[in-house]
C-alpha cells in the first residue's frame, strides 16, 4: 500500500488463483475472466448452480472454476441442490443425469450414489476430463478435498497419472457406473416434466441434468492455410513422438510452455514458441523460468509478437513483429485453449454471457 492505494508487485507472477484474493489483507485483488481483447463465455448460474433453465445445473470448469478442488466442491454442492428438487417427487426414470466425468462430474456422481439417487453418468472420452488430456507426467496442482463415500483426497502437487489412477481406484471401490465413449447430442424438455437426454448410445428420461463438461469444447484453431494437415495437433500426450523433429508450439499459457519444454527435452528436437503477445503473462513463474533457461541454452526459441501465417508440408511461415520468417517444420502444436460449446448450451436455452477483463 502506497499512500493508502494498492500497487501491484510482480504482476506477471499472478496466475489468477482465488486463494490470493481470499487472503489479501488489504482487499487489493480483483479476479476477472478474460482480457480486454479476448472475452470468456460464462453460462449464467444461480448460487445453487442452476441455470436459467429450471432443472439444468452446471458445475466445474464450464462455470468458470477450473481448479480441481473448486470443481470437486461444486460437483458436491450442485448435487445437494438437485437432491432438494428430487425430494419433492417426480415421475421420471432417473433423478439426474451427469454429463462429464472430470473432477466435478466425478464428485457429483459419488454424491448421487451416497444419497442413493437414481443417477446415470456419461462421458464422451475418458475419466478425468481436462486432466486426462494433460501431457505425460505433468505435475497437477490442487488442494486437499473431501470426496463423498471415500473421504479425503490429500494431494497438493501430483503427477497426472497418479491422480487419474487414484480416481480409477475410487471408481472401482465405490462401484460407480460411468458410461465412457458416450456423448450427448440433445437435451430437450419432456412434456411430462424433466428432460429427454439423447446420447450417441441411448435416450434417457430424467428429472434433472448436471452439466460438468468442462470448457475444452472444440480446440481453438489458428484459421490459417495448411492447418488441416495431420502434422497439426492441439495437445501433447507423449513428447517422445516428436524426437528428431522441428516443432512449432503456438500459445503463451501453461499448456503451451509445458508442451514446448517437454518436447525440447527430447533428443534431436528443435522447438520454437510463437506467441502473439510480448510476454508470457498468463503462465506460472516456474514454467516461464524454465522457458527462459532453455532459451538461454539454445534448446528452444521464443518468438513474441508473432503470428502463424501459413503451414506447409515441410515448413511454416510466421510473422514475427512485422517480419516474415519461414522455418523448417515437422509438427505444429496449437495450445490456444478451447472454445466453449456455447452453441450447444444455447440450444438447451441456457443464457451465456461474455466476460471481459482488463489489460
């Protein structure tokens, strides 16, 4: 505090963690979604996690809270709200269908089983949601949480594989029934009350719906010529597949920096990072430090204020601060985030609001 006014100290170290806002002794921190140039779509929900569509609830990353502990807590609390509705009685086959088996959906499913509710959980991919898409051996930051039925989840920093294995063990011990490889195609109000949920495998009659589908939706694309090639990917699972390759990573968040540094650690690789801004202000300090160290050592190249112009079979053309460069290239990793499935939400009737931050 200087003259009773808050001044930022090391603002680039901020990673937008709600815990900082909670403990700031002078109330100087305000958290916002998005930036002044890129808004973030957030579906509107009330304190009970119910959307404007009565009977449809949202929990977890889709609602703006991406931290694992927050997602777990939201999944539990949303199911508590749903339970109050179910207690009023209904004529549907199911009490609730949970869409998604990430941290929020998994905790909600445990809560439903603990309350002896008639629940079906569907997941279009695999257990873990966004966590399952993290690179191999990525360290996941979380905080201890209490899971229904099984009790404490005590992790603070854990490898992705260990966390997923823990959840799989919980799934087995709790005898959860989660249908994987099943995606929702439509959610429609039923004439007799509740909803008809159609998926790629079945049709469900349910009183309520909990959407815990995360924010990944479709990967954000570059929209440049050549992006349709098979060498362009939107996530890295195993960096070893890029050995002896020229790789371009596009993005400036933690996923981009982690992709670049893990690939650069593989033998025979040459790695470049292209980012449209002038600094990695959205990434964790330890990731920025590692990128700076590897850049100084010459194991990867950082190109700020740059944009990809085109992708060819064996090269990529980039505008670097007004100057075009052509680099040899075998693979492009686009880590520019995902696009919220806003269209799907709007077909259900859910209101989505675009939040804008500040520079």
